């Protein structure tokens, strides 16, 4: 027969304090400069992922990027990434491959076109502050015409408003082009 010893009153206090500390640590407050979250749904053999967007960072399980003085720098999907915003142009590299994207407003969209990580990139994000009930106007794309992406509308609109078009598109391209 094994006798179980009852914890002392002091041990009960210590255990309660440790449990409280653990529980408090699990509920982190959002960063003060939180813009929102991007929820990317799986498509084309990619997995879905959630990104936390602040004015100075883009973070997910596979991406850790920080932004200082016009430069977005860090790691994404195991590769180093550096994007410099120079006016309406985003330049830099993903791994050993070049990045050069030109950002422009086209109707209800902000568009980034050019080269990203050695491949052609063409991303059009809706920038309207209201969520349209019908598809917004078409924008020119590398393959003709198409509609801008409506995903994550509230966060995307806040990104453009708080950061400006080119810095916001640098973060969006890093999230959408894996």
C-alpha cells in the first residue's frame, strides 16, 4: 500500500502561483501596433496560414519579417528575404533571386507587378474601405484582365491606410507568394 502525502499549505500556494503564471503566459496581449491578421486559405498545393501584421512586422509560423526605415527583412519559408521600398518600387532579393515590383493604384485595387524571387509576380489587392457585394472592377494583369483579391479586406485596407501602398504591398507579396 502506497500512502500519498498531502501537500503542505505552502506547497499549495506555490502550485497555485505556478499555475497562474503558466495560464497568464498563454494569453499574450496583442502588440500595440497591431494592424490585423491575414488568413490565407490553402490553394495550389499550399497550406493555409495565419499572419500577424503590425506596422513593423509580418509574422507566421514560417515567416518572420521586420520593417525598419523602408526595409522589410527576415526569413520566409527557410529563405532570407530583403525588400527595400523606393518610392513606388520594391527592390531586393528572396534567397539568391532578385525582386523588383512596381506598385500602382488601378481603380479599386493596389497592384504590384514584376519579378519576385526570380519569377513573375502580379498581385492585385482590393483597397476599398467598403466590402463590395459584387466583384470590383477588373484590373490588367500579366495574362489579360482579372479581379483584385478580396481576402482579408479589413486588414488589407488598414495596411494601406497606416503604411502606404508600397510598404503594405511588400508585406502582402511576402505573405501571398511563398
